[in-house]
C-alpha cells in the first residue's frame, strides 16, 4: 500500500508540474566552436554549448518532457555532462544519431542549479545554401509537441566555394599509326642488277 500510494503521489505531482509549464525550461549559452570563420565541406569541427535549466519553476525540468540533441554534421560524436549544484552527476557519450534525454534524469527541485554541458564533433556536409545547424536543442512535451519556444540552434557558416569537386574525365585523342612509306631503290643497285642478268645471258650463249 505504501509503495502504491507513493507512486500515485509521484504521478500526481508530475501531472501538476506538466500543466504549470508552458514555455521552454532551458537556455543556451557559452557556445564555442574550434573553427574561426567559415568552414568548408569535409572539415571536422567541434561545437560545444551549455544548456542551463530554470531553477525558478516548480522543478528545473518537467519529468514527463524530453530533451533532444541533434546536428547536421555527419558521423557525429557526442559527449554531454549533467552538473547539479556545481557537481558533475554523470557523463554520457554516444556516436551517431540523435540524443534523447528523458526528463526524469533532468528533473530537480526548485532552486537547484543545473546545467548540461554538450559537445558534438563531426564532418561538415556539402550544403547548397552555405549554412547548417551544427547543434539543435529541442524540448518536447509528453505528447511529442515542441514545448513553447523550446528549440535553440547553433548555426555554422559553410564556405560553398570550397566544395570538394569530382575530377572531370579527360578524353585522350585517338592516334593513327603512320602508314609505311615506300623507300625507292638506289639507281646504282638497279643498273647493277640488270647488268648481271645480261652478262649471265651472254655467258650462256657462248657455252652453247
């Protein structure tokens, strides 16, 4: 009975908290990239940011919500650390895909200092418009809807002039082997050959 009552109380509290929250429960600051200026397709970049949660609400983050971290970088590698009251609670790492964090792990009592340190690295893709969202943080409610203004992005400028290009095929011109040219016989050789034939004929006649 005691366990059932406690579970019921927890669900009741979560329901009240969910109703009382209308907007996003986080802000993003301390954005850092390891590249200065524009980047080019194929570059490996690293982006980090701090996601701070509101300590003034009934809870820092609704337990029924979820936080999503995504990126337009290809082959992303994630690392994120949850810090509460200036003490790291847990560090997570993940390769590829989108990161989903259940609100249960982010929900703390009112007045607690809480933030999430996020870092993602990946390869800059080829894009037509020259801008990608290197990091996107989105808060969803229990129905899968975006919570108020609960989306924050970190854009990254891509220099499309340095897109990798596929080398064009070069055609090799066809070559025709030169035809052999007839070399005229030396005139002296021809005359000598004729003289030998004539001499042979005369010799044969004398023997007859």
